[in-house]
């Protein structure tokens, strides 16, 4: 298993699931938009390295609130690029924060028209769906 971390997120490639996992940390509460963007661009590089068709994003501890303009940036610079790199299934573990979870769902509505997207309460359900 390969890993990479920033102060805000940990990326892991799990070959047995053919998946890239991203686990956001509660340190995102103190992050600026530019720092989150930088972490997202590192995520894109990590996805590009492993070209896994399955992505699992754990936002349970995410504390950063996505603005509408950030959501648009994320769709263009992260979601679209992931799809173009062959990622076809997106599993999300919902944030405990309602507003942050809602923002993530809004961003992923754009992805859902081109790839299956599901939201889960825990990692076990998300992982089972990715490998089904």
C-alpha cells in the first residue's frame, strides 16, 4: 500500500480494492482555501500515479466549508480530471458537519452524470460497494 500525506489529508492506494482513498483530517478547520486547493492538486497527482478506477473519499473529519466558487473549481480541477484518468466509481463517507456534507453532495452531482457516486456513513459500506 502506497501512502502520501499533507497536513490536511492522507492518500492511500489500496491494490486489493484497486482504489485510492483520501482521508481528510480535522486540521482542515484551520486551512485556507489555497491550502485545500494545493492538497486537492496533490490528490489529482496521486490518482494519476495509480490510475485506480475506484475512489473513496472520507470526509467524516472534514471541517473546511466549500464556497460555491470553490465547488466549481473542484469540479473542473479535481472531479473532471479524475474521471479523465479512468476513475469510474466514487464513494464518499459523509462529513459529520451537515453544511460540509451538503456542499460535497452538490459538487458530486456534477460527477454523478458521468460516473456512479454513492454516499455512506462508514468505510466498511463504502469499501464493499467499491469492490462489488
